[in-house]
C-alpha cells in the first residue's frame, strides 16, 4: 500500500480536462513539495511537474499542478491520445529516517 | 546532455546479493545539491524508491529496505552502485537510476532506461 493515495484510474475524451488527485499527510505533502511523473507504456518515467506546479522545459502547458494542505492535483487540459499513460505523484517524507514516497499511480485512458 | 544507464545481472537466485551500477554523464555528482537515486518497479506495479546518495556522500535508504541496501559512488568514474542482499522473488522488478538535481525539490529529472532483474532459482 502506497503512502500517497491516488485513484487507480481516470479517463476522458479528447479535448476534455481531467484531474488526478494525490493525498498524503503532514509529514510528506504537508511539509514538502510534490512532483509528478508520466510513464508511457514500456518506458521509463518522465518528470512532468516539479515543486508542486513547475513544468520542466518541453512539457506542454496543458499540464499543471497544484497543492493544498496535504493533497495535490495534476490537471491535464485539452486531453490528447498521447496522454494515455500512468501518472505518479511523489514527495519527500520527513518521518523516521526520511523517504521518497510515491503514489500508487493512476492509469489515464483517453476514450 | 544528461544520460544514465543501469547495468547488472538480469537473473539472480534467491538469497544472492544483487549489485547494480548506474553510469552517468552530462553532470557531476560532486556538484552541490546533486544526487543520484534508485527506484524500482515490479511488473505491473507502482514505483518504489530505494535509496539515494548526494554530492556530499550522504546516503538515504528506504525505511522498509534499509537493512538490505547499500549505495555508494565513484565520482571519478561517474558511477553509483547499489547492492541489495538476500534477494527474493518479490524483488523481481525493473530497477531505475535517476538524477535528483536539487535536494530542495527532490525531483528525478533524468532517468535511465531501467534494467529488469528477475529473481528465480
């Protein structure tokens, strides 16, 4: 069971806006920044959003991130077929010795 | 440009020790704030963080696996090595190394392609 909680699946039609939630606690999301990764089938993960809402160079502005309290969200607007992938949130967790914790992943299907 | 590549055995037997090497280029692990980390992913399952080592040779381990893990670096060779003892079939996974460009953001901005390790007798 993952420390960060994500819905296992999400879906939308081309052009729609979808959001994926990530719920944590005061020791991780509540006190540290959240990063999001996109994993296309059969490939390594790719950094999508860092520091809650920053996009690395080359990531389209259709992707946006936000954080409030102990939860975070990834929004994808203007959904495209190539957005079909697994999405993971991650954060540093200050409890015990310190860990990087991931969410369980959300499989996004473009209908 | 930044690249990372994992290498190691594709098959290990139960109880054996796994040694994986991450060879990277395009950055220096002696640069302040820089880290290299290991992450694994069992087939069809989620990502799981394993360990990281920073520019100052500080090491952090997954709380649940720390008794089995050792991470080290050779800055001159641009390599980071991860060993995992007492391998079990549940450790079958794709193992990735990734760069963390800042301990403040802790984001993995570059990843290797991953190496699949199967644990079986």
